[in-house]
């Protein structure tokens, strides 16, 4: 009887496995077969998707590490991301105003740590002015000027107690709760319109969402690591950009230093539609059908874009990544600009309006001020969160009418004229952003944060303010994340491979639910 040798059996097994692999690959879509091929001609070693702070700093970091084979893909006509300005006002009285990011938040105290955005602002001679949020403030309610400075001082003390007591909970491993729960724990329970307006100014105006929607612990450490030098933060100073080139100039000039005249490193007006990834590489399809291939891709899209499925991933992102994306929240911070024929409002920098409805056109800032644009006749009011989403659903005429009615309440002794210019950006419905910046809710755990930041398949990376554990929601958070992920990708390229960042396959409670 014929008996095959072990070598012959081994060869048959290898041939069978090879044929199965060929059949498997031939059954895949052509695009995926291309990604799997080592022989594919790449457009770049690294595709950097998004030209905001995280994307530009990631590109700069790669360049500093000796890797210049990258391509920045930006959907808008210019770099800057959510650092967005626009001309506003009538002819001969037109100014560049910041509809997006506006402040360097925390600068430096003595020889302590310096906010890297402040470093860039000084390096590129960005014109900024010190903001005096608390020291130059007028207060109003529906009956006109109203002195509730006592309620405001109480709100400041309560906010400091909120953030201070949260810091004491973390070393003890105590459970998180909402900031509303934290406020209640320190004895703060605002009831009057004045008390609610003061709390809104200190909390919602910073985090873009209410205390009910926000983590007590995370909001506190984000505040402390930015504004409190005794906790490792920068300073309590805020600098408002008034540069007529736009605040974005700092990131554009920074990009010009390492990209120079090589426009081939930047692809503008290019919106990403599909990202296909595998262990071999990444292929990106733009909305115009253009396909770009690379060994790695760094996604710096906003959290809101990821949540709205504006970009399709093939294959779908793993469950642990999708859970992290949808467990964090995207806040909305909307500035409504008005210009009038003449100035008729308060002479201080800030105005705080206490309405019976908490957060209704509460925070006003005069740009016709000696520190900003004197003689401009410009003023803006900020709304946040669900109220921002509400006004985006209204006609501009209805929003304008509401804003003017509040101004009339604040200034009862004059007849409020019609503005000669009026504008606000629709951040929530803008498909390139889907919001202003991220916020950490109480049910978002540290493992979720790690998963939001973690790469997928060693080839697909993520960076942005939302992936920053300490500085979510801040420009400096985007800076640090762009730098860290740029270094990680550079290490992978120079090392010929990498393990990547750690993630948790499942995020579990410290103890199981007891439902009986």
C-alpha cells in the first residue's frame, strides 16, 4: 500500500493553505486587496487627517523625528481647524472676529510649566489681551442693572470648593458623580435667577455643558491642571486673541516652518469620506473619489464627527473604540456677534444677565472696549449646550429678536436699535465639526479615555483635544496629543513595527450591579 511521506503531507497542507489564502484575498474588494499589498505605491508614509492644532503638531513632531514623508489632509480652505475667524461688520468698520477658539487659557506662573499655546502665540507675535472676566463685570436681570455681586462671590467660592474637594476624592479612589452632585455635596444649591446666572458663568461657560451633564472629578482636574499652579497648572490668566490675522495664524505660521514651500505636504479642500485600514496600511477616500494610501493615518477629527458617522471606517471600528467615542460628549459654545451704529451698553469688559431660564443669553462681552477694538461698536453674547442647539434650529431673525429683547431688558431706558450686522456660527450642525469641543460626563471612565486615544491595528491612530485625559476641551490638550501621537508613530516607523497604545477590550464596573 502507498503511504505518503511526512514531507509530502506537509507540502500538501502548505499548498492547500496557500490556495485558501488566494481565494480569500480574491474575494475581497479591490480596494482592500490593494491595502494588503506590500508592493502598493503609497502617497505618503503617514496621512494626517485634519489640519488643526493636533494635526499640525503631529506633523511637526514627525518632521523633528526625521520623517517628512507625510501628507496633511484638510477639509477647509486653510489650516487651523476650530481656530476659525471671519470678517464681521460694515464697510470701514470691519473686524476679524474669532467664531471658534479665542483664548490662551492659562499662560505661565513664574518658572512653572508654560502653556504650549502661549509659547506659540508669543513665538508668532499673535496679538492678545488679558481677559478680566471677574474684575470687569456688570450684572443685569430682567429689570435692568442689578447688583448681585454677593451671589457672584458666593458662586466663586462654591466653584473653588467643588474643584478642591474633587481633588481630595481621587487619591481615595472615591466614585465619580456629576458636577451637580458635587455642588450639592459642598452645599451649593442655586435657586434664584441671580445664583443660577453666577454658577452658569463659572461652570457652563467653561465646559460648554451643564453640571448635570459633566463629571465632577474630570471637570475639576481639567480646571486644576490648567489654571492652578499649586496643582501643576499654568496660571489663572486668560489671554484673548485680537490679532486681525486670526488666532489660527499661530498654527499656520508654525506649519509653514516645517513644510516651507512644499505644498505637496498639505492637501486643502479635501474632505475624507472613507478610511479603510488593515495590518498592512491605510487607504483614505475623499468625497471627490480621490484615493490616498499610506502606512499609517492619524485621525484628528473632532469627537462630534466621529459620533455622527460622517466618516465611514472599513472595517467598522472595534466595539471598544465605538463605545469610547459614544460615551464622551461634544459640547457647543456659540458666540453671537452684533454690530450697532453706536455703543449704548455697559463700559465694563463683561456683562452677566440673569434670566429666569438658566443660561438664556447670559454672558456678554463688549469688544468696543479700550482693551479690544475701541470704537468698533461690537458686542457678542455666548450660549452653550442644548441652548446652542436650540438656536441653530431657529431662523436667524428669531434668534436676533430674542437677543435684542434681552438687550432691551438689560438697558430699559433706551430703545434698542436694529444691529447693522449679526452673525453666529452653527457649530453643532457643521459637518466638519459637529460641535465646539468635548466634555467628560460622569459615566465616562478612565478606561474609556484610554480607548478613545488608542490606535487600531497598529496603523490607524487618533489625536485631538478629546483624547487628552488631563486637558480635554482645551487647545493645549490638542497640542499635547498631537505631539504624543506623532512621537508614537515616529517610533513605529523607525523601529519597523510597534505594539501601539494599550486599550481595554471591555470597560467594567468596579463591582457588579446588584439588581435583587
